[in-house]
C-alpha cells in the first residue's frame, strides 16, 4: 500500500495503531521502535513500526509465564 510507505507524525501513527501517543513517544525515544527526526518532529513509517511490534510480540513469552531475565 502506498500510504504505508510514507512517513507519518506521532499523532497519525497513534490514530492508525491501537496504542497511545505517550507510549509511542517513549518507545521511539528509547530506540525500541524505528523513527526519524526531522527538525523537532519525529516521523514514523507505519509499515516499519508494525513490523517491529509484530516481531516483538512473537518473541514475547506467552501470557502468564515468567521470563528467564
């Protein structure tokens, strides 16, 4: 899809994904989701963020199980 290849703002990304702007901002600042700074604005590829979150969910232990960390 053409729209997934474009860069979007934090507000637009939060609108497209079922997560809060605050959570997205913290994850991006920590480097846990891909983003690009353009001046003072942080931009996101919807496709890249979805891919990253899907990969993280696949690596997470099943709900209710403790991790080895």
